[in-house]
């Protein structure tokens, strides 16, 4: 069972936005809970975004092309603004405020929410580590295929592990985590 905290209307929270068409692209935000609804397993929250934690370049590349749920029952649809209209993250944040701000409220699942920015960073880190590990495993598998013959071709899992160590091994040394255990678990 998932561990989650229940929030009420007016609570300030932090959340990871995800979408139907880009489920592995997570956008961390600061928000206010505007409404709540229970589904079969977890509550869902309708939120008003207060702050984005990503760069303008990242938001322009993903936010405006992602399909979000704006209501509990409606289909997901693209963000209702054009990326070309904005020169800064603050301009995007300001566009979400005002008399028609309700049209920008998004629905998020409770498991993607936290009380603090620090807790959101921990959640973000866990999810991203999982996503990166999946991609590394995929890279290993496709680079080891015998029919593949190009610059990225590797011949053994041991060779992949050695190259991966040269790429990120120093990060494991900094944290004290066992690189061999991680690489063998891919």
C-alpha cells in the first residue's frame, strides 16, 4: 500500500506533474490544493500552480506539449498556453493567476505530492533513479546485441559495466554506495 498524506483545500504542497503523453517527464511545482476527490485507491488533488522549479528551456520543451487532466472526469489535453508567448518562468507563473485561473488548475495523484520541497526532491530523486536505471539497462541490452555493429557496440556485460563505471563511478564513490552492486542489479 502506498504511503501518502492527506491534504485539504488551501494546503500549500509540492507536486510532480506528469502527463499521459510524457509519463516519464516529471515537472516539480509548488501549489495550493483547490479541491480533492477520492478514487479507488488514492486521493487526487486539483491544484493551482504557484511556482515551477524547472528552467524556461525545459518548460518550453515539455510543459506546453504535455497532456494534463484539468478535471477529475475529463480527458487529458495540452496545456492551454503557447510557449512562444513567454520569456521567463515568472511570466508563465503570472499567466496562471487572475480571474480565469481556474482553467489552469491541474489534477495530480496524492502519491506525487509532498508537504515540503525537500520531500519532493527525495521523491523526484527516487523516481529519476529508477527511470535512469531502466534506460541504462536498455542501453546495455541494445549495445550487446550480436547483430548490431557500430560505434556503440559492446561485446560483454563486463565491458558495459567497466564503461559505465568510467561514466558515473565517481558519483558512487562520493556517496559511498556500492557501484558493483548497482551495476549488477541492472
